[in-house]
């Protein structure tokens, strides 16, 4: 990675959502589109954005303009829940959540005791994110501190904004993957001091889920959050009905699954709970009251048979939500494919997911869920310059369909329902091109 950060100028068709909204119907009023636009970056941030006609006067002398006349440029995709150690076990057959963990996940994660192995998978993982247009992700590592080091080191090669943390897990897992309440506290504390806020790295306190942590460990996690209030909390919640019943057996003194985390001080504006498929009404109210966020992971929920997430409820209850691929129960790194499945999940519940709402969840809404909408999510001047150049006609079928597109929204919807990594023409991180597709 070059240490010299230069200015860049990008010309092309730009689309973003200008502001966060309170209801889905308001998104349409916030859509901003330039048929011929210009984005100028300086030191990784957006210095100027607007129409090409107005922007030419803003161009520094001798700055080459990178022109994408046939593509569509959108803010970088944000993945609010993903497991990098599960990259190699995508598509593991036949189980629901608890059995799937025992059969596939835990044996795979044991390999990350080897730092060289962790580095190899971390490098592959970061490259897959870039190849799929994902510029920021909230990531589970393993119980091993070296798994966190490997991921942040890989992300630093591209100056990528990642949030990640060491799994805390002191029961109901193989001995080789268990820490203790005290060791998880001390290991996590050391990793926070080492990585949080260093460059674009951010740390997340990461208890796997309530069943694999004792009350003592969750209390220690809460102590960490109190000591470092600007770090994140990242865990799972109400994914599977058997899991929920198990939590109620393990924590009978709490009012429910979410109350376990809330009791130990783990809810809040930087707390992200993956799945939340089966929340009870009082849990929705607690999510709203604490400003906690949900990661909606449709490909994973369908693959494991967990259930249909009620996205409409997030608008009704004013709860922050972003999209998560949840690799490796999720089946694709690609947010276009994730949106494809999210649309179907809503259809099965009698609801609609528009193209612009989907774009919102994948960009600015995801940034809001991660409490990063002051830094990411659209092309507002001063924000970090992470964006994706999309090819709407990456296949013959897509090209044929795009000829029939009635308007921008229809074209975007077709891309989202038919798209995959072939549609990612280029990915820019902090103003610099970090990935470009070669060939067809």
C-alpha cells in the first residue's frame, strides 16, 4: 500500500440517498442522481460532489479524471454482520443453527489458532469484500486474538474501515474454542488498546451469543463496554426458536433473550444484534429505547430455516437496521444477492421492498446502523470516499433486461434482482481504486 494519498476525480452517473429517514416512504424524496456527475476526493475524503458542468471549475490542474460513462456509481456497500473465519464453509449442508455450529462452524474455527492460517483466510476475505463492492463490514473473528490481528492487518493494506472483535465464549463449545470470563476480558482489552481507532480500524466486543457465555463472561463484557463506551458490541439475537428456548433455560432470571444482554449493559447506539427474526414486542421496544441496531441477514435466515425477518417492523418501531451477508451461514458475499433474497423474504410476508429502500439499507441505512452515518453512506462532502462502480449489463440477459428499464428505479431493481459479483466493475476505498474487474 502506498503511503502517499493523492487526489482523485471521478466522472460518471452517480446515485445516493442524501439523508437518513424515519420512514421508507421518505426515501424517494432523498434520492439524488446525476446523469453526468463529478466526485473529487482529497486525502481519502470527499472534497467536492455535483454535476460535471459545475464541477469542472473545481478540478485541480493536471488531475486526471477517471470517467465511467456507462456505469452507475453508488456509495460503498456496508455489511453489518459477517464471519470471516467461516469463509471456507459457505454452503455446508443440511442443519439448522445449533447443529450447524457443532457440525461445521466450531471445527472450522479451531484452525485459526494458527496465525499463518488466519492471515491466509483474512487476506482472501478482504479481497472477496472488495470484489463484491463491500467497503465496510462488521466482522466476527474467532476466540483467538491472532484472528483479530490478521483481519485488521489485511484491512490496513487498503485503508479499509472494518469493525471486528475476538469472540468471547466460555461454555457450550469445544475446549479448544473456549476462553474464560477473565481471559476474554483481558484479551479483548488488549485488542481494543491495540486496534480501536488506529487508522480506520474499530473494535467490537463480541460475545458469540448468550448460550456460549456464562453470566460472569457477559458481566465482564459489560465492564469493557463501560470502560470503552465508544467501542461496539456485536452478537446474535433471536435467530432460531430452539436457541431462544435455550436462552430462557440458561437465564431464567431475565425477562427474555434481549434482556440478558440489556441486563449486562450490552445494548446501546453502537450495539448490533444479528438476525432478530423472532423478537417479542417488549424487545422491539427495548431495541428502540436503547438505540440498538439489527443486522438483517436474509440469505442466512433462509439457508438455516430460521424464519422471515419483519423488515416493515423496523420502520414501525423506529429501530436501526442494516443488511448482513452472514457468511458462512449466508450464501453470498454480494449485497446485490442479499437484496435479492431480502425482497423475497418481504414478499412472503405480503410486503414490498423497493429498489431505493434496498439501496438505503445497503448504504446510508447500514451506516446509520453502525453509528457511522457521519462518515459513510453517501456522497456528502467531508465523508470518507468509499464507493462502487456498477456495471448494469454484466451479462447478456442483464443487457437485454436493461433495454426495457422504464426509469432509474426499474433499472436499479433489475440490477439488484439479477446482480452478483460480475456487476462490480471497481471498488474505491478512501478515494483510491482497491479493486477493478478484469475481463468479462
